[in-house]
C-alpha cells in the first residue's frame, strides 16, 4: 500500500504566498511521482514552535513510511535549530521529508544524516557569531555614550520595531535574549514583549 504524501503550507494572510508555495510543491511532486497530495495549511507564525503549530499535529498523525513535502526549508521553521528538531523527530518516526526549492530529501540514509549533522554544526556556529556580534554592538553603543533602553516619553517604539521586524525575528530565532534585543533597538523589555506577543506569536 502506497503511503500518503502531505504538502505542508505555512502561509501568511496573502493568497499570493499560498499560491506560490502550491505551485512549487505541485511541480516538484509531479517530477517525483508523489501523488496524490493532501495539502495541510497553517497560518501560525514560523517563530511559534513547530510542535505547537499544525505541523506538530500532522507529525503525530503520520504513520511510518509517510511523506511530508515543503516548498522550502524555511517553511518548517524560521530557526535552524527548530528545523533540525523537526527533521530528527520525522526521522525517528521513519517519515521522509522532501523540500522542493532546495531539492532535498531527508530520510534515514547516510547522506541525509550527513546533511543534518552539517546543518546542526552551522546553526551552532551562526548562533555563537550572532551572540558575539550583539555583545560587540552593545559595547560600542555604550562606549559612544548611547543610553541603552527606552527613552523617556518615547512615542514611536512600535514603529521602530515594525521597521526592523525581520531583524527582531532573526534575533529571536538565534536565541538572543530579549533583554539584549531590547537594548539593540533602544526599547524597554516590556515594549519588546508586547510587540512580540501582538505581532509575532
């Protein structure tokens, strides 16, 4: 019996985004004979842990030998470490993962183990690099006499974070502390928490 193929879509409110993902997935599935497809749509943010999104529910339901297809690797999670967690969990359940854009197949093969090990090492190196760069940036600001934290009476905090939304998400993915992120953008920890809760989670 042929096991099913599930195509996971992590979509925004944009229909164009969903259509773009579907187009890439359908073309890839046809080339690999991964038919028929069952689409699973998820509107949750990529910063939310994969186990708390529809992706986590999907993995729980899948039987060994099933296949999950993504349009690109960033649709699993925005953070490399979370992505690796999912790939490991899928491998332990004997689920094959296909990633269309990167033309990757992650299963129990030795080649797949090499890929995931390399990604894991790269993630650790990148996290250390970001942490070091953040500390150096904060030290320079302090040396230059810049007062870290939220300016008294500031009215444009949310706008500032919105303008740097991708950077905020990137720092969160790299496990940089919220206190450090707040200092980088010269806002209070409370303001950052409110922004994360309302705009990211």
